[in-house]
């Protein structure tokens, strides 16, 4: 079987000239200037951390790290970073830098405990780091139900779960958890997801079976049809679990993120292999309370209704009347009785804003129940 592919992984080390060459005066001057800037940056980061500590003390004796965390404040800081950016670094690079600074400053009090769908090496773990930075205590959990449960019980401060993919649509099992759970949505993360074919031996011609999450199989089906048409496809609970199984045999492979290769000692056979290069997954950040507006927010609602003529119109009309933009609507069986349904709705705006309050009041006159799942900052790059 041919392994040529335009996105095939390549490993070619280029020789480097290691001979010591004296730096020119101009180069030496540039390096000294960079060293000076580094000292200034470090001093400013230290000063910022000291002020962050003072903010914590000004809030008084709070119970835990979660009491110091304010997602609306972080969103405002990061938006200003983007607004000020004039290059040459792109917005994403600067947001990552400032996210890590804020993460480290917050961890002076105590690291946040963040639950996610494990084990180590999943895209959910990468979403945790993108949203909270690396100065947290990650809790890899075995199922979506456990992530919701650990957040609801207080064992985890927050949780991160996938909710929809740009090519495969909504993850219904996540939505269904909101029918019975009382957790709140307090953030969202959008992450470009790149899938890689990983194996112990690193040779595509040896692969007879592939492990992966069903969503990842769907995202890579055209590539698999072309390059591994005869391989057995075995669905598992997560891509990290796929990588863990693939490390046990040379004829097995996993579809997973590249970080899983490092965690499980696998080689990158090919990748990225997703069929669409803009493949993006949206994750929700779960918590236990609503936070104040950040200035650019989204509200997620769960609306229970009976199946009757004009039901959808009655659900949509209040938002249109009050000039609110609906981003998404999904219908699911309500689990509250026969022929009763629940609408999951995302609307631009915050539940504390006047237009949203008026729309929700009108909706409550028609619906059996209107539940605000969360009002939270819109994802930042």
C-alpha cells in the first residue's frame, strides 16, 4: 500500500553547523537589547502577580480558588489584548501568552480543579489548557456523566465537555445531560481539531485495525476510505483510549491528537488527516453559578414545551421582537412525558440585560419551563 499523502508526516533532520562563530557587533547588540527586554518583561510579570495577590487579599478570606476566578474579567482582559495587537505576533499567540500569565497569577491562591473527558491526551484536555492555562489541576474522568457529576458535587471547580463539531454537528449525549443536571454553562472554547494516525511501529502498511472515537472516525472517513480501506475500525470512548490500545501492537493504530503520541509513546504515521482543514470543535465550560456580563456574551437556554401547532413560532418570536440573534436551536425529547420536547437555544446577549429579560418573560408565558443554562463570554480566538 502506498503511504504517499500530501499531509503525510515527515521526519528529516537537517544537519546543523555547530562550529562556534563569533557574533558580529550588530548581532551582539541585538541580543543584549533582547536580554534587556526579557528582564523588563519578567519584572512586569512579577509586579502583575503581586497586584493579583493584592486583589485576592482585597476580596477577603474566600473559601477556595474558584471564589477568585471571574471569567467575565478574563474575557475583558483578553479582548483588550486582541484590540491592542498590531503584530507581528498573531492574536492567538498573544492570547495564549496572557492566558498563561493569568493562570499562573490565579494559581497563587490555589490551582483550579478542572474535570474533563479523559484519559490524558484528549482534545478535551487541550481545550482545558486553552481556556484555563496550564497552572491548573486537571482531573481526567471516564465519561461525560462523571464530568457533570464532579462539577455538580463540587469535587471539580469546573468541567470542560465537547458540545458540537463544525463538520459532524451536535454531540447529543452532552445536550441530554442538561436535561437532568443542574450545572451551569460559564464559558465556551472553540478549538481547531487536527487528527493524526498514530501507531507503535510508524508504518501504515502494518496497520490492520484502527481505534478512535466515533466522532473522529466521521471526521476522517474520506481519508480512511482512500488510505486504509480494509482496516477494521473499532470505536472507543475517547481518542486517548484509542492511543492507549494502539501502543500494545504493531498492527494497530489510533486516530487522535498529536499530543497523544507523546503521552502514549506512539509515532505519527500521517496527519493531519481530517477531511476538512477547518475542522473545529466547540467545548462548554461547566460550573455551578452564573457570572456577570462581560460585554460580548451568549446565553444558552433549555425550553420545555408540549407538541402543539405553532410551538416553534412561539419559542422563536420573543427573541425576534426584542432584536436578539439566535445562534443555534436543537430539539430533543424532553424526558418529562410522552410527546414533550425540549429546545436547546443559544442567543446572543446576557440574561441580565434588559432585552433578554423581556424576551424570557414572554417565553415563560407559553413554555412549561424555561431554564437559563448559562450566560457566558463568547469564545476568544
